[in-house]
């Protein structure tokens, strides 16, 4: 098991002020996991360091071990191989993870105990639910490079997850991508303010709120 690179606290604080869409945009529309991987309930935003788990399809032995091996604030990113015949966790494992200080769990597969997970208020992202329980025989692996939801994840990568989905930012690019995302956030705030001012003032020339880049982009398609 490889040691996980810990991202600085100030970087994590910056990430918590952003969202998955901003990061996906500044990475050129990359880094987002399969759209089927969604939070099991509302208001389950997650920012943390990736602690990776690779499982045999339908088997959660190494996910159990990860709960007791990861550090507080880690996000368990679980390669469940898109397996959908058995759940990888339920309320007991999620409760243990919450007690251990895990920031959240993202699984390329299914979970169970939907109502209980909603009430627990612990961030779990999955592709859905099934009552079938998992096997506990292994094999598996911890803290290796994996693929989860179609995205390559290295231990220590930045994880940002919210209602729109899960985005992975490679750890070596985290500072640069956060800076770009912060700039884009300011741009979007200014654009929204411009649109709101336009509506409030009752202006009639819609071109006044067109984004600055639109004219040059569309020109090449005009005769």
C-alpha cells in the first residue's frame, strides 16, 4: 500500500468554495465521473483527498479495511468494476466510516439501505441501490492507481463532489486548476450580475448581455 500525499489545508479550504462544474470546465470538460454516480441524498457535498480502493466485483472485504486505514478527511474512491448484482455497503459500513472521520465514499457500483443512508447524512455516491449483500472474501487492493466511473484516480488526488457529480483533480495540477476555477467563479458572478441588472432595468437590447466571446466564435460560421 503506497503512502498518500496529503494536500495542504489551505488548498482544501479553497476547494470548498468551488464546485464540480467549475473544476470540470477549467480542466477542459474532463475529470468528471460517469453521470450515473450520484449522491444517495441531497446536501452531500464532498471535498477531500482520494484514498483509492480496488474491489473484486461484488466483494467488499478491502472496502472494510479502507475504512479503518484511511485518514480523517479522506474520500474513499472505490473501483467496484461497475458491478450491479450486489451492494458494496449499507448503513453499518457508512456509519463506521462517518465515525472514523472519512469525508465520503464514492463507489462505481451499488449500495443498499437507502432510507437509512439518507437519514445518516454521510456523503455516499453510487450508481443506485440493490438489497443483495456483498461477499467478503477478497481479493482487492488499497492506494493504487484505479479507474472509477471512467476516470483514472491516483491516491492523493483532489476530490470535489456535489449534486452535479464527482470530479477528480490530479494532485499535481490541483493548485493551478483551483486558481483557474476561482477566476472562472468571479467571471460567472460578474456575468450573473450583468444579467440581473439587465432584467431589473428593463432594457430591450438583448445583445447587451451576450458573452464577450460569442461574436468572434460565431463569425466563422457566418457568410
